[in-house]
C-alpha cells in the first residue's frame, strides 16, 4: 500500500498459499490504505495484479514469460510472493502440484491490461 500511495507503483502479488482473498476483504487492508492515503477501491482495481498458480510449472512460466514483461515495461515495480515456502512444500514428496488448493490456475487481473 505504501508503494501504491507514495510512488504510484503497480504491485504483482503471487499468491502461492491462496490466502489473499481473506486479506483483501479485511479491515486490515482498508486501514493500511487509509494510513498511506490510498483509495482502497482504486488500489485493488488499478494497481494490484494477483496471480494464483496451481503448480510450480505455472509459477515458473508466469515469472519467465509474463512477470518479466510487466517489469521491463514498467507495469509492475513491486513483486510480492506469498509464500516462498509453499514452493518447497510443493517439491518435497508431492510432485509438482500444490498439496492444498485447486488444480485450476486462476489469474485475477485488474488495471494492468493483463
């Protein structure tokens, strides 16, 4: 929220844990927006791209193909991965699939033309 408010930066949030939805609807995020002078609705619709990879391969493809373009073009200046430990869990004994979560890969994109 600070990056959005202070610099107008777009943020890519890679949600490997599939937990961002619970935070976006919470008062915590709205309070953070207020603290940094950010309009909540505008921040979510215009400055935030959420990516929910279903597999490690999906994540790698996103990073190599889409994320690189977003950063080079200036359409994203902040990247958050929540959480990197999910990658270790996914690769330890359960193959290349997420141990908990759907088999679908969902990308939520607003305001970034993605």
